[in-house]
C-alpha cells in the first residue's frame, strides 16, 4: 500500500514543483513506483515532465468535479520508467468555484488517491500556492506533508500560517496528517544569509529538516523548459546530484519510521 505526500507551502516560488518533479524522478529511477498529481492550475509539473497541457482528455479537474470519472483514466505514463502523472489542465483554475457546490467537496481528491494507492509506492501531490479548496483537498487526501522552504530573507514568513493550516485540516478532515519533512531549497553557500536561514529553519523544525540541502543551480531552472527532470536533462549537475542524495535520505528516513 502506497503513501501519499503533499508538497505544500502556500508561498509561491519556493521550489514545490521543482521538488515534486525531481524527487519523484529520482525515486522512480531508484525503482519505486511513483505517481505525481498536479493540482496546481499553473500545470508546471505537467509541462515539466514533457506533457502538453492542451490535448489532454481527463485531468485532475475532471477527477475532482465529475462523479463518474475513474481515477485511472486521468493517469498517464511519463518518459521515465516507474513515473506516472495525473496532469493538470487550465480548467483546473475553475475548480475552486465548481467544488463549492459539490457534496464532499474537500474529500474528492482523497477518494481518487485512496483508489490509486495500492498501485504505487508513493503518490506526490503538487499543491498550488494558495489555501483554497484545491489545497484543502490535497491535505485531506494525504498521509503527510513535505515542506520546501527557500533559503531567502523571508524564509520563515508564512510558516506559522502554514502550520495553522495543517492544524485546521487535522482538526477537521485528516486527524492523522503528519509532517514528512522540511527540505531547504535554492541554497547559496557563498552567502551568510543562506547559512543563517538554514540555522533558523532548523531551530523551528528541528529533526524534521533533511540534512540534504538543494543548491541554487541553473540546470534545475532550465530542465522544465525541456520537459525533463534534471536527472535526465543533466545528470552530472549539482541539482541532479542533490536531488539524488535527497531521494536516498528520504528513503532512509522512511525505513526508520
Ligand atoms: P513553486 O512550485 O513553489 O512555485 P518552483 O519549483 O516552480 O516553485 O520554483 C520557482 C522557480 O525557481 C522556477 O522557475 C524554478 O525553475 C526555479 N527553481 C526552483 N528550485 C531551484 C533551484 N534549486 N535552483 C535554481 N532555480 C530553482
Ligand atoms: Mg509550483
């Protein structure tokens, strides 16, 4: 039985999508069966693995708002062995409004994920940078939350809101929700600021912070425009090496649990 993990931080641009694509690809290469679910209307995870958002029949949108869709119908294989995706389309932007009037509006993704779980080792959900029903659906559907934090001046800004969102979901729809871990991204070892941010985040989240830190690396920013995870685009880059290390640490932590 697989485990579902939401990649969540309501701040935009902190590395959620980059972590989703690259951690998932590295785990798939290591032999784990992985599904990534794109629930961000921007669809950056979808295009980032080389799938065109235009000619898709069934996407996360239909799975959320139509009662008679089979979750499998939205799942497609990527160019990487063991890595499947449930893609997003632009229609997903309307889902926040469409969901409001549907029954079980905060548990619709959970239904799909529970159905797909037996087929995968891990299911990762790439959350949008907002706290609406798409995010609530994600946090309600998963076992745990992986939090990327960018090494920048305002790194911890918004973290208390993030934690209170997790608490609200625990109280209402998902009492067993856990924090999988915190991954620091866009680290620049040449600046004192990056080093200070790492210290601060460790003070706040303690042992939840992964030892691996993802460096700022231009190959990570370039790879999506080629529709590839960095491990495919430039396997020798610092970004690829960091995400491979992160995948190892992620799996080692999982064995300890
Ligand atoms: P989010 O999904 O949280 O909005 P993204 O993963 O899309 O964040 O990252 C925001 C931008 O920063 C993207 O253009 C991405 O390519 C770039 N980026 C993310 N991580 C790195 C990194 N480690 N090094 C360089 N650029 C990065
Ligand atoms: Mg994103």
